[in-house]
């Protein structure tokens, strides 16, 4: 019960720090939802970052062509 109260208070504090957000399309001010606060406040998932960097490297190697050794290692 105490942890739940602490989390609620933390969410209120974070909402005050980030404040309301102005909509890009409508131009109206709105309160941030939990998902939006999470996206602003918390860092990205480490595994997602590692996988995305591996994919970027693989794309780079794929553009090199079949004559490069690294490309042949990637394909095998």
C-alpha cells in the first residue's frame, strides 16, 4: 500500500516537472499520460539499443558488396 502511494506521488511530481504539452495539430494544451511520461523520463531498453545497432551494422556491411570478407562472414 505504501509503495502504491509513493508511485502516485512520484507520477504527480513528474507531471509537474514536465508540465502540460501543447498538441502539434490542434494547438491545445493537454495533460501528459503515463505512457508519454514514461517515454520522456525513462531511458531506452538496453537490449533494444544493442539489437538496433547490430542491425545498423549489418545494413552497412550488406551495402559493402560480396567482395569484402566481412560481408561473406555475415552471409554465412
